[in-house]
């Protein structure tokens, strides 16, 4: 909890969410630096104390908006201990889920790429930590799959970063109103990511193929 709010209720949660949604639109359209609390207030038709009841400042709003997609994207490989699927299927599904989650969280998922300078050092450190957590899991699974003959690549970390840069760079060109709908875009980009990691398509078995 932040701002002056002491307890969460369905009513206050809805008001807090309305602030986040208004701010998200402005951050997306104008960027962090050119968006002000005054603009957020005008967008909502409320007073500054109303916003400060829920959030300390503009930076906190921006970090809250950025954190949810960060966690959603970088935990797609947090699989149950009993998941017995082969490593290549976990990698393939994880990349597809990463791409879908990035698109599902448009535009907030792109804020960390557009305005990384806006974050506090401790927030940036938390983002870095969860990203390392994701890449450690991804690289371990990729190496296991390569040893099993179902992935074909050379440098593990380079390949992992290249595959994940496909959703990472969506912020520079993706538009939801484009020719492809969101699910078609997921399928198109997933196929490209699978090619980057050298996935042997016949080995996919029952996994849904783009």
C-alpha cells in the first residue's frame, strides 16, 4: 500500500485502478517525462489529493504499472515441480507464453524499454533480479534440450537473449490495431523465436504449433 491509503477495499481498489488506467494512457501517448500529475488529475476529473491518497507520486504510478507485466513475463518458466514434459517443450511453451504475455500487457509491458531512466535504483535492481531468474531457468532448459538433440544452437546466453529480444523490441513497432490480431501476432512471433533456438519441429509432439 502507498499514499495515505491504509486499507484495501473493493471500492478503493477500483478507484486505484482507474488512476492506473488513466496514467497508463498518458504514459503511452506522451512518455514518462512529458506526463504530469496535473494531467492525470485532469484526465480523471478529480483533485490532486484524490491521487495522492493512493500514490506518493508519478514515479510510483509508473513503477506499479511496469511491475505487473515484468512479473508476468519473467515467471512464465516457474513451472510445477511435477512437470514431466521434455525440456524442449518447456522452452517452446515458455517463449510462446512470454510473447503472449507481453502483448496481453500492452502498453505497460513496454514502459521499461521506453523509459528505463524513470525507475528508482532499487526498482531497477528488482527488475534485473527477476530477469536473471528467468534467464537462468531458460538457459538451463535450453542446454538440457540441446543435449537431448531437440534444440540446435551454439552460444546459450546469446541465443536466449536473441529469442527473447523478439518480444522485447515490440515496443518500437507493435500496434494492436495492425493488420494481424493479437493471437495471430503471437503465433507469427513464436514461430520466429522457435527458429532462433533451433527447435526441431517434429519433436514438438502435441504442443500447439504456430
